[in-house]
C-alpha cells in the first residue's frame, strides 16, 4: 500500500512511518501523479488548525485521508470520512493501520468521497 505524506512537516511523519515499517513518500502540490499512486494520504500540517484545501482533493480521489484534528472541521467528520489523530504518533499509527488493512476502511474512503462531492455541490451553488 502506498502512503503519501503532504505538508510542511512531511519529514517528521515519514520518520515515524518508517519506524512502523511503512514505506512513505512526500510530495508537494500539485499532487496529480503522486495522488494517483497513493492509497493513503497523511496531512503533515499543524494540529488544531482548519484542514487545508488539499484534504478535499484527497477525499474526492477516494483515498484514505489521515489528518490532525481540525478546528473548525469545515464539515469533516473524524472516523466517518477520514481518520484523525491528536498527535504525530497517532497519525503514524493510523496511517500504518490503514496501509495494512485498507479493505477495513473502504466505507471511510467512500464517505470521504461523498463528503467531497457534497462540498463541491455546495460551493458551486454558492457561486
């Protein structure tokens, strides 16, 4: 399973993932090619802030998103449409689990895709 780490703190999370036996790579925007080959995407951004726009791109692509807890959540629902952790170690644990057992998270990925689609419709309607 391919794990992609995106964000300004990618190096720290890649180290934690490697310690858990997970091969991970990092990428910068645009993510088209990297996202196409990834099945799990970890957002290496500050904990507690709102999710970056890239989160919606990951969800729309049907990938399993692992992200820090966000405030405000902007409509994301931890455990429903993505996996959410309170620390880098927890993010690494969740990504390692997702990489090892992707079929167990098919419903989460499907809900993420639905959430991204709903947000897209709402954004278009607001314009």
